[in-house]
C-alpha cells in the first residue's frame, strides 16, 4: 500500500533536478513543512519511551540493589527483550496491542530497560564502601543513604545510560512506522530511493539524536557540579 | 488451509504458516512451509555472515593495533557513539539513494553498522590488559607482535566477542529490512505482506526473533568458552567492575 504511494510520487516528479533524482535544495525548501509532523511524532515517541523505560528500570534497579538475587533474573529477561529485533517485536505485539503508537511504545520501552537497569545498578555498585560507612556513621537511615549519597554518586553512570538509551531509541523509532506510529522512518520509507528525501529525513533523525544527547549531557553537568573538576578530556 | 494450531489465535496461524505451505492470497504461488522459510533464511544468513566477516576482518586487527600502541582512543571509542546515532534505516536509505539497490551495497551498509561495537570493544579490551602483564611479557623477551598475539589478544578476546555479539544481533535484525534494498531475506513477508498475508508476516517476525535470540545465546556461549581460565578465576571478584557501561566503554 505504502509502496504504491512511493511510486505515485516518482511519477509526479517532473522538475529536472527531481527527475534526475538529485539532491535538490529547492525541493527541500518547498517540502520541509512535510517533515515537521513526523519529526514531532518521532520526538514524542522517543521521549515517552525513554521516560517510561527509565521509570520502570530505575525502580527495578533500586529493588535489585537491595535484593541481589534479583539481578540475574532481571538482566536475563530484559536481555532477551533487548535481543528481539525491533521490527519483529512490532509485529509480534500487533495481535495483542493492535496497530498504533501504543505498540511502538511497548516495543521501544522494552529496549530501554536493559541499558538503564545495568547502568543504574553499576553506578550504585561503584559507590565506595567507605563512603557508605561514613554516611551510616553520620546517622543516615537506609533510604536517606540511598537518596542523599548513593544516587548522587551514581549520577554519572545513570546519565550515561540515559544517553545511550536515548540515542538508541531515536534509531529504533525510525522503524516504528511498521507498528503504525509514524515518525521520520515513515518519510524515509515513503521514497527510499530519492536522495533529497533520504537526506532530510535521515539527517533530522541524526540531529534529533545529537540534540537530545547534548541536552542530557548539559543536564548532567548542571546536576553533578562536583564531577566537573575531573571532567573528561 | 489446515489449521493445526487454531487454539493460539493469530499466532497459531503464523506457526501453521511456518510448517505448512498454502496458496498465496493473491493467487498463483504457494507460500509458507519450512522449505520457503529456509529459502528466505539462507540469504538472510549469507548476507549477515558476509557483513560480519568483513567487519571483523577490519575492526579486530585495527582495534588490537590501536590498543597496543595506545593511540586513536578518541576515534575507537567515539565511532560507537556516532554509529549509534545513525539509524539503521537511514543508513540503508543513504546507500539505496546514492549507490542503488543490491546485495553488495546492502552488505556494505551492514559492514558499516557492524564495525563500531567490535572496534570499540577490541580497543577497550586491549587497553585494559594489565600494563604489568605486558611488561612481564616484554621482560621475557617477547617482541611487539608476539605480545599482541599471545598476551593481549587472549586477554581481550572476551570483550572482542562481546562486541561481535552486539554487532551480529544488530546485523541480523537490520537484515530484516533488506527487501527495501532489493535483497530477499526473512523480512520479505514483512515488507511484501500482500503476497504472504498477515500470518506470513507474523511467522517471519517469530523466525527473525528466534534467529536473533539463538545467535545471542550461541555467541554468549562462545564468549564464555574463549575467556582465558585465569580471567574466569578472578571474574567473581571483579565482575561488578566489568559491567559498568559508561560512554568510554562498550554498549551492552
């Protein structure tokens, strides 16, 4: 169905640059508006998936941090979810959740889980035992220790996980159109052999990943001022 | 159509599609059955295998060498970050739009997709070999190439295979959208749903998911098998320091 639309678009191209399938700045300027809606769909899908995935896996990591025996089962289950190719996941979910944004969200969230779970846990594990002891010595309860000492110190790893999860999700969301959720992937797919279209839609996806990545990095710098003294080269 | 697994609903039809062929809904051709699944899986494996072989041949020696001389770390590590930001669909679309469709072009796109995790892991694996171990090897009179082959490579192998595992699963997943670039793979029933029907599409999704999980599990076993005994002994104590995934290290 979508393929037929793509063919129609090819026939409608009569302008020289477009009929030669070149890179056409004038065509891009005329049609840039068509990319705004898919771009916003892509942005919303990514932010929602990462936010939901973060909430779930952060909670799981806090639970597993106290109950160590949960680490292996959670890692294995989220590992299998992470391994299932996204295209397959979209169609495996179709009979259960139907076509649309929900299906895409469920699949995208399932990819975020492993990345953030592992990083949060690693961050918490890397807190030196001496620091914990010092906190306990100052009379902190377990939950005060967690929120005031362990989580702030684990912030670099947590944010690193968030960055990896976000860029990965932007990439996977280009396939979300298979689940009927639109996004920039739908534009790429609609005319995959047309250079101008591919460059604009693909370029916007890369820009989105870079922009979100930079935004998280800036947030990290702002909320962990003590790490700046030893900032990366 | 014989519906043996009707109790499973749509999934039952899909499983039935995997094992029995029936006439296509557009008429004329027979679709489904193990024979056809294999006919689609073979090019899928061939494409993924060829791309992985080339990617390994490029990035393992390069990563080992960069790690050995301790240069190019910025490149070796950031290539992963850049690679992750470029969606696989966009990468394939670039190749289709600029180079055209076909097995070779698609394979090149998959090679580009597979290189970053292997390169980063080969570099990180070589770098994190204890400097004292390397000094001891040098003290025993080993030459540079001997140190790479007999000390650094064995100790870096677990991480290298970790990278190969990430890439292999990713390449198999991406080969699913190969029909967009004119190469018939297991993704054909997904892209050309008119020929195969909904049950064919779901069947292909099941087979692709199984293929990815089997690859992951098999390469995981290989990764454990190639881990030197000395590393396994200490791994219990060092495990928690091996897992952290920061921007400086590999993807999970």
